[in-house]
C-alpha cells in the first residue's frame, strides 16, 4: 500500500528523460510513476539533511525539468 512507503528509506531513484520515475525502497518495494500528457506526474524535492536543496518536476507531456 502506498501509505506504507511514507517516511520509508529510498535506496535507488531513477528519473528518465521521458518523465518516468522509479523509486526502490530499503525493503525492496518499488514505486513506478509513468508520465502524463495533461498533468505533472510527480514532483521530487530534497531538503536538509541532503547537502543541497533540489526540486525535480515531470511536466505534462513527460519531459523532466531539472
């Protein structure tokens, strides 16, 4: 269930140029998000304790903006 992944540790994150997102978690659960033609499929942000804040957005049409 999706709620089980809340606050789970991500061990692998893959964002493809076509807008597809795949996250693998410490317990080996996988979350895959496909791009959408009309809506932002996902937004990924990072704040401290990562060394630098970031935001990645998959805009409509499947293009990922860095």
